C-alpha cells in the first residue's frame, strides 16, 4: 500500500525541480526556433552535408523533402468515405496458469461514412500452444513474451491488409494503425527472427499499395527527435559533421546537443495552426534499408488537441492527391473521436482483453483439458494465493 504521508514530503522537491526544468525548456525552445529560422536559408546546404557525411554521423536524423517553413492547410475530406483500423492485445503465457500458452486478439474496425452501410466492429482471437510457437524464439535469446509482441505487430498489419482488400467500396478509403511504421525493435533481432516478422508486414503493405488504399501510422504524444537532430547539423561547431572523428562518444555532452531533450512536437507546436501540417520528412533509420522501396516518410500535424506525428510509406508520400486526401480523412477521424482517431480507438476497444475475458478464456481452456482426460488441472498455489488476501 502506498504511504501518502511519506510521499508528500518528497513533493516539494519535485515541484522545485519541475519549475527549474520548465524555465530551461523554454530557453531550449527559443534556441531551437532561432536555429530553425537560420535553417530556412541554408536547408539545401545542410541536406548536402547530411548526405555527404551520412556514414560518419552517428545520431539518427531525418531529411526534409519540402521547405522547412512549410505550413499547409489540410483539405476537407469528402463526406462519403471509409476508414479501416486494427489493433491488438494479448494474454501473456504464465507458468502458474492451468496451461502454458498465449493468446493474440486483433480488433477489427471498418467505418463507412455517408454510405448507409453497417460498420464492422469485432476481433479475431488466436491461441498459440504448440512448442514451436512457445519456445522457438529462445534459440535467438528472445523471451516468449517479447516474441508474442512481435507476432502481434505482424498480425495487426496482415489483418489490416485483408480488411482493406476485402472492402467493396468506390469511396475514398484510409487504413490506419496506432503507432509507428518504423519497427525499431527489428534492429536488435537476429536475421532469422527478423525474417519471420518483417516480410509478412511488407507483403501486407504491398497488397494495400496494389489496392491503392493509403496506409497511415498515427503517433500521439510522439517522443521522436529526428527533426531536431537535423538542426544539430547546423549547431555542429566542427568543419564537417564527422561524429566518428570529433565526437565518437555520443553518451557524453557533445556541442551540437543544444536542444536536448526537446522533442520535434515541442518545436512544431509553435509553427503550426490547428488543421495544418508541417514539411514532409524522409526517415533515415537504418532498419528502413530492409524495407525496399517502401521507405517511411513523416510529417507533423496540428490536429487541434496536440501535434501528431503521421507516418506513411513512400508510395503514399509520392502520390500528392492520395496523401492530401488521407490527411483529410485522418483529421476528420480525430475530430469525430474528440482528439484521437475514432477508428483506432474502437479497434483498441475491440482488441483489449479485460480481466473477465481472461478468466473466461482460462475457464474454457480448463473445460477442454478436463474433457480431454487431463487430471490435476488448475493454477499454481502461488497464483491462487495472489488472487486473494487473508489479511
């Protein structure tokens, strides 16, 4: 139990710290705004330096593909349109439960607007219990719980493509997912493990590309600093941005880190008005080298309640009409969802596995095990003890 009396004594120190940090944050933001204005006049030179010294720059940074001062009003979407989304949840494996297995539940949502058609709101559950599902990842040093999360990401994308290709409509359509399309976690995986996750995702994206249904990743409260890191090229005091020679240890305080820990969203909230997007950027994350021609682009959009990071594959970014229309559909979703895309929120609601669902899942599993003739079916004493208190 939390002792609030003891906790209250620490609050004064925390309050003082936050006050000082707020002042420092304002100073960093003012400095970032100054550097952004300087970058307006030398953007192409910075891009050329970035490209020339790419192999020597050891911090992640993106490349603006439009002028940095870009502020574009997002067009009003057509009244007749369709939005598709998926999200996932799971029941993690637990040795103290009646059986060691895990479950993935993929929420599916298809919302038709102005078409007098019923929406689709359901979920697809799948239980994994075979040894190859439970223990295969351990050969790569990956815990089953982590592997389950990776499998969930691939399943969400596969189901999204199936929905997108199955929707029979002539109306403009948008496929949305919650979170990034840049799967950073793949960088740490062995090649064999990565090859079981990434190819199905890229194949699903290709299916949507063939169907001409734009794909979009929506990031709320993004912590990304790829854009701020581009401005570090301007803040570099050395003749060239050769990090390997001048600043090999990026964990130490280096002279170009004048904005840290300022995020991209903190800067763009000062540049954009509600309903506007900033410049389009190309991400240079190393994992994208495995994406083939489906490189990820992004921009920041003032959706009214926050600055959202919007990610799209290259084939959407290169089709201006498709991109503009997709942004309009996204913004309408945020407005309908009172600050967050309604399709993504509903997909999450369909996917989430609540306490009662978990209890029913294991009750169903228990009945099947007893029916199969298994004995001594039940949770461990530890698990049973944790579910109730004697004191």
